[in-house]
């Protein structure tokens, strides 16, 4: 039955949701508080979907049966409260997509490692000949793929923001990697509120589904223990790590990370989760090691950025919280010149103190306001300085590095004080490293 569907936000997820609503025969209206990009406008016009920009017409939105909102809009915003008060159902793009497919879903969430695990899991499935699509918070909009393609398995990365807006979403296989402090400004600086958003992925799972979770993460364990989860549980434990580079996917199946581009304890967890999900999805065990070795991760995640005069440079710009930096420092086995800083998200740096004191020779603070970062590590690092340009940060790092050292961009902060986003920050780092050849 045709309904009036409103879409808030004309980004990747909003355009996808609007196209799926149109394909399903609904009357669709797209509303964006800012300017809609030319490409987005062309797509909407091509499919005869009306839209408005630079503001919302509330009278029109409250007459919708369902409003599909951008994950960037908080549920406690005045606009969303008005819609809910008017009796409008407000959901997200992931929920809307789920209501329009009967295909199987692997849902992946966690504070850190989501994108790596999603990409690797998708790679495992495709390498084994399964029809799989990578959707959600990385790759293509889930809704848009349902409009243009098909798959037997949807490997779907879901953020806490996206999970706030699901009501029935139920992955056949769920992966919960970790729950560590991130985006706390969105959740009133409450870890419980943030964790509750992550746990929404499990709320509708049944005993026919499987949840793979990291039992080595204490916050994850506490919420698993206190939640009512009907899904079968498959834990990742210390005993599944076979030394620094190998993992027991199951007792008779070992994967070797030393032959891959992935390194560090955190990637052992990511590989375990992705490989176990792949087995459950039907991948032959013997297909996993070759696929692991051929996997190339998304950029800006412990990405090699070159070697200069015996010094290795690593771009970990996506490390926008403290735990992600911990994983990076833990994975590196040399002395480190660390480039960090940006827009603080309520960071507590205590967890990094021992690693920094043990490994970091110099700290280059890259941000408009570096006081918190510098105060935190003033007694742990012998040399510390600050700058507001990536080019200078890399040159300062190079001047303090000796052959065998690693220069690591792992900011622990958001990028928006100096850069468009983490991608821009990482790209500028790689460009600055390339320019070092003339130094």
C-alpha cells in the first residue's frame, strides 16, 4: 500500500532511502537543512522525487506515515521530537532497507575495527564465490543496493548512530567487536547510553541467529551478560589467539596474519570475527587463508605510507579515539614518533600512558588547541611540540626519527578543526611523506 514517506537528509543514505521508497511505489519527499549536492539533485530529479533544501517544512513532514532520517540527526533534536509527538514513525536507512529484503544479513558493529572486519568478511565471501554486497556505514547505501542490485548476503557495517534508528533490524549473523569510549558527546557523556545503542543490534536476533562477540573487551562482556539475547553466542577469547600473528578460527583451523597486510592484536580479533562469520555463511575453510593474504584494507587504517631513510610511515588517520590509538601503538614493535591531536571528543588518555612512555620518542601535536594532549603526556614524552599544518608535522617527525623508527599518524581526535574529514587528513599525511624525498 502506498504511503507518504519523508526523508531527512540528502546524503548517501538519504538518497538511497528515497530511491527505494520510490521503487516500492510510495509518495516520497526529501528535505535537507543544507544545500543538496548537484549529483544528488540530478538523481532525485531523474526519478521525479520532489525535495527541498536549506530548511525543513514541518507541516509537510508531519503528514508522512514514516520519516527516514539521516544518522547524523540526533533523536532528541527539536525536529525529531516534533515528528514523534505528531505520531510519525521515525526510522533510519538501515531499518528501511531491512524491511525491503528477505536476503541474509551479517551485521557488524563496534567502536573500533568495524570497517576492517566488514571489508574482510565481504572479501572472504566473494573470494569463496558467494554473492555478497558490502553496505551500510561503509561502501554503498544498503537501500540503494536493493534498488540497483541483488545479493545472497549483505555484509552491513552499522554505527551506533544508525542503530539508534532500528526497530526490527535483525542480522542472521551479528558481530560485536568492542564497546569503548567514542562519540560520547552524542550520548550525554554516558558510556551506558552509548553501549545501549550498540546493543540494539542484538535486540531482535532469534535462536536461529548467531552473535560473535569479543569476550576480551570488559564493557562488551558486561552488556552481553546483562542483556537478554536469544541468539546463539560465539565468543572470541584469549585462547583463540595463537601467538602474536595467528588465530584459532576453530580448533582445527588456524589463520596466519603474518602473511597478510594486517597487523596487531586488534586485527587478530577482526580476523577471527570475519572468518567465523564467513564459515557460518558457507565459505569453505580452505578458502580463508588465501583470501586473508589477498585482502587490501580501506585507506587510513594502519596504512603503510612509505619508507624514507630507513623510517617507516603509517597513516592511521581513522584512529579518532583513544582505544584505536592504543591498538596502533600496541601493534608497532619499534620506537615511534607520534602525530596526534585534533578535535577532542572527551578523551581520557590514561590507557595510553604506559605504551607512550615505553614506545614514543616524540609527540607532534597537530591541532588548533593541543593543551589537553600536551598536558596529558608532558611527563611521558621527552620531546613534544605543536603545529597546525600536516606538512610541518611530518617534517618535524622526520627530524626526530632514526633509521628503524616508525612515524605514526594516529590522532585520537576528530579532524574537523583543520581538515575536511579523516580522509583529507590522511591524504595530506601521505602527500607530505612523499614530499620528504627532496629533504
